[in-house]
């Protein structure tokens, strides 16, 4: 009987976040030792279930190891990374000879002392199973694609959509390609081209929507193309291999793969301005807000302090500016300050307290604010509707100060629905603006009540000001930091063409 080994281990590491990703970060998200597929399948992490089902339908034996996913934050603590890695490798040793190993990875995990966790995990698996066992991985496009990963794995496959709505489909495709490899029907080889670009690619709108269409076209119109991916990159991971890359997996047709990978890079390059055009400077947005008289509130996305991408979510830059400019009737949520939350709970609803609010986690959060505030409301938890799921807030308090309504939370959670303001008694219609510490997950919930949605180019651990991310390890030769990151290649071409070195 053929045997499949599966494991899942991932984190999206924001190396600029001072918050360590420790054991608690996994326990609060997903952590199951070998029995994850016994829980109901969810849209969030379906791959393990999909692979078990497909393998068992083929009459294969399935050996299941760890499933671990973390709430996004800073680097994974070395001992935690080491113990989960060891757990997977021990299970793989104990499983005995396997025919296929499939890993569900994120792709942007950075641990203390290891910048390329995925390359490291693939290498450790390869060392155990040897060169002939099929080794494949499914990854989130917010990943750092390294040469090591490409050299060691047989097949790497990525979700195409952001928001990630296509995980199950991609998991199935990976299994199919791996199965055809096991029967000798195909021999996967991977071709990569670097976009030399750091940006975000929302595939629900142009230009990234057209990129997905091109990927599908590559897969459908070329018989030797097994899979085509755009690795978006994760801008806030300071590692050498950070950035967008095109990856084409072909049936032993490396040259075609390279041609198509380069074609994809050309497509993205020509559409590059469209990927950053929707961010607004903070001061421009505040000017709009100060002038606003009536109508529905503006919704301002404080992209730079989104806990969902690893930021602390206690940044004070915008509140400070609102105070400085005496702008009132603005509600802000959610600011992570468990200490202030505790003071508010102890003082009780209606109390007035002096607080040193936010700005505590580190320099990325700005300065703390010394304020006198009224505890307008307290709640143990608010369940925010989010598609078919709900996202809890856990304990929250509404603080009112200087005409501002600030929702403070105890656990780092992202706002995805205006219920976080409504349940605490904020009169939404009376606000000039709602400021949400979120990148895009807030959109469905807030769009219906918004006059206009503005994505802020604000500071913080996930600033969308891609030209200014303070990389130390990543090369600075990327767009939009430089206008033409391919200039060196062109110069080399000209030199070669001229046939002289002067
Ligand atoms: Zn992602």
C-alpha cells in the first residue's frame, strides 16, 4: 500500500514587529498534534483534510503529523520552531518508507536564527526520505520564495487569490500533480523569474485580477505547464529573498517555463503603478476629514498597524494628529492596550481615568498618549460577523476623550465589522470617520456604512509605503524604491552587445 505523509506548519512573520511568536501564538490559533483532520474542515486550513481524502480515495495509507499555525507577529522563538520541526521529522522517521510527502506551509515564516524556515523544513524532510520520494508543498502567496526551496522540493504550488478563497482548489491540484509524478506520468521542473518588486496584489481588482487570468491561461493553453503561480512576497519580512516572483512548474520543459515566467514578470512590471495607486497620505486624508460636515462617515484603514499582518495594533500616530488638529467626532478601533483595558474595567463604566494609552510595544508604535478619558462602555466580548464565521473581540472598552471614541482591547484582534463600535454605543452616523486598524478584512463589513473607504499610507510595522520599509537584509534594488531595478541587467546586455569593455 502506498503511503502519504502530511504536515502543516506556518506563520507569517513580520520581522519589524517586536512581538515574539511563541507557543501561545500557536495555541491561540491552531495547534494539533497528529489529529487535525479529525476536526471539521474549515475554509481557513483545508489542505490537510483535502489530501487525506484524496489519498484514501486512491487506497493510500496516510500518516498525519503536526498542524500548527500562529497569530501573525514577529520572529518565531527558536525553541518553539525547533520543537515543532523536530516533531515533524520524528514523525517522518517513524512513518518508515513513504511514497509522497506533502507539506502545508505559509512561506513567510522567520525564526530566530533561521530566515528561510520553509527551505529548512523541506531540506530536513529531504534528508530523511532521500532523493526519490516526491516532496511537495502548498503555500500562501505572501511568501519568500528561495532557491533552496526550489532546489529541494519537487513541486511548489501557491494560492492564486488574495483574499485567499481558493486554498482547497490549489490543494487538490498539488495532490494531482504529485500523484501523476508518482506514477511516472510527469516529471515536474520549476522555472522562476524575479519581479524585483515589493507591493501588494489584491486579486479582486486590476491589475492583479488580470495576473490571475494570465496564470490560468498559462495552465490551460500549454499542455506541459502543470502549475503557474505569482508569489506575491510578504513586504514586512526582512529577508534576502523577499519580493514578488513568478513560478512556473512544467512537465520537464524548463525552457518554456522560463519564457512564461519572464512573460509574467513583464506583465506585472507594466502594471506596477496600479498596485500602489490606492494608498492616500495620512495628512491628505486628515484634511478631507477636517472638512467633512455631514453624510455617512469616511472609513480610514490604518493599514500600517494591522494586527492581522503582525503589527502591534497599539500605534498612536493618527490619534496624536487628531488631537493636535482638534479634529473630533472620530471613532478608532481597536487599539491593543491590556493595561489600560484593565484600568477601565476596574474603574467601571462612567468613570473618568487618567491613562497612558498605546505606543507601548516599541518604536513602531509611536509615543504613548497621556490622556484623561471617560470609560463609556465595557463588554466581555463582541462577536463580529465575518463571512460565514465570527471573529471575537474578547474584552473591550470604549474610551471617550477630546471628542474621540477609542475602542481598546485586551487581545490583539482585527476589526472586521462596525459592530465593534455599535455594541459599545458609538453613534456611527454622527462620526466624521471610523478609523480601523486593518488592511482589507474590514472591507465587507464596513463598506455598506462608509461614505468612502481610504487606505492610509501611515507609519507602523506594516506600512504600505513600500519604498520606505527599513530593510537591512533585503537588497534595496527593488521597485518602488528605485525606478528601474532592472537597469543593471540592461547595462550588462548593452556591454555584451557592444563586444567591448572599453
Ligand atoms: Zn496571505
